[in-house]
C-alpha cells in the first residue's frame, strides 16, 4: 500500500516539473511532508485538451456512493481494480491521473522502522492514479483520487509487500490520454518500477504522527553512534 508520501514542490514548481496548467490559486497549496489519506493533494489530469493540476481528496469517492469514507479507497490494487465497484467506473471512463510526489513512506515490518523511498536521481515521482467526481446531497462537487499499487520490486520487498505504481515521464502522455493507447497498453504500464532507479533511506519515526509536517521528516537519519 501507499499510505503516506511527501510533496515538497511549490505550485509553480509543479507546473514546471509536470508541464501542467495550474487551476485555483497558488495560495491553495503548500508543500507537504507527511500527506495522509483524506488530505487535499495536487493531481494531474488531461482535460479539454490540456494537462492541468487540481486539488483533490486522497481517497476516491465513487460517483454512486451515498457518502464518503465508508471504506478505504486511497489505494487500488492492480490485481483486480478494473472490476471492483469502487474503481471500475473510473477505469472504464478513462479517468486516469498522475499524483506528484517527492518520496513515499513505508514501515519495515520487522522493526517498524520508517523509510522514505524515491528516485535515485532525485527527480519527481508520478504515481498512477484514478479520479472520480462525486456530488454530495447538498450539491457540492467533490473531486477525489486513488493511487494504484503493485507487488514490490527488489528494493521494496524487504520493507513492504506493496508499492505505488510509478510511471516514467515518457509514459505520462499515454496514461493521461494525451496520446492514444489501448487498454492492454495501459495495463502493461502498471508494473513494479525498476529498483535500480530507486533508493530508500531511514527517516525519523516522527513521520508516524500526521501532526508532524516539517521539512525534516523525509531527511535521512544519521547512523547510530557506536
């Protein structure tokens, strides 16, 4: 699964890094270092011929849901998401999106040590996601999203049994629908990212508390004193 991640990019940096038109105002987003489900996060879509960034609730609310929060939908497993009621309509409608991130966190099961995981060259991550639109009983339109997860690669396997689907930049246009792609081609993108292009590092256990949001959370811990 992917239950926490960081996005240390400003609104303008998101535009430059992901080449997307920014909706809303810059004041509606601040870099976050401990993002958790139900938080509002920047999400990239291809809408009306343009790549754009909107803030969405992390935790997909299907259009048919009577109310949000009935079950966990911040992640969608690639083994079966196309037929699960919570996600199948978004998939069929090709409501694909990319969730920007600088790193994500997982806890090693053996000792509960948290790790940050990112790309080895420090470039931004692009998680494969789905989005949907829900209308509340009082008429409010709520945009929400989920992050797809897959079996771990060799880097992640000692830490956790799932990892987010990470798309390479050259895959973004097809996933977003900017260029044609068959369903088979899209599904083929949803594999484990190349472990050789990633790195992991231990971080402070303070990351376990969502109230901690400072920019030191994703910093590597120094080695213990002998």
